[in-house]
């Protein structure tokens, strides 16, 4: 079966930065809804019309991956607003109630980058924002989308930032 909109593709990949340093490797296939919002547009463009067994090596500039890095999406919040067991790398959807920077996007995923006794540094950028990426992917299966998948426009297996979520467009981070 050829890849066409809408269908479901099962992919494996190796993702690295522009220098070739590994970021992520997916050895077991993960399914993505093709023709919805599960994949980056440049990835869909490369897959269109292909079939099981297809492999591609893509170079994605930030504007075709997770966007540019925006320093205005970094903020400082009072340490008391967060749980006691807070550490860098933890992620939160939106800012906590009582946040001092209400002009920040309310639905962004914020990553804790630093924790100090008085404040916490949060970054609302996608972790791969501003990075050029190399992606080697392989199509292991192509199938028709189910009714539920068609209705949702997604396979729905991605978590907050698991390996499947790496491929989601930046406006789909949740």
C-alpha cells in the first residue's frame, strides 16, 4: 500500500543534531497518522507516495522542525509555587496558579531548566527548538486508518515527550 492521506505509517528512526550527535533512536516501530498532525510537514512530504521499506535521510532546519528558539519563552517563577521534589528536566503544562509572568503562553509545555532556593527557571520552547536535525527514517508498515483515528486525526499514542512526540509539530506539544 502506498502512503496517502489519510493512512497510518509505522516508522523507526535515528534522530541526531546537525553534527551527527545522537538525540533519539526508535528501534521498535511507532505508528503515526499520515495526513493529520502527528508528523512534521517535511516528514510527510518525504513519505507521500512511498511504501513499506522506504528509507529517507532528511536534514531539517529549525523552521521545518521545532522552530527557532525564543528567549522570551524563558521565565522565572517563585520556588514556592512548585512541588518540593522539583528538579531540572521536569515538565509542566502551563504555568502554576499565582505565576508572576501571566503574559506567557498558558498552554505551553514548560521545562524546568534550573532550580534555586528562591526561584525556578522555566523554558517554554520545545527542547529541540533552534536546532537543525538529521533524521533517518524507515517505513515498516502502512495501513488504512481506523474510524476512530480518522475522527481524531491522530493515532494518539504519543505522550508528553516520548519518542513519538519528538516528531509532533511544535503547535501540537501538549
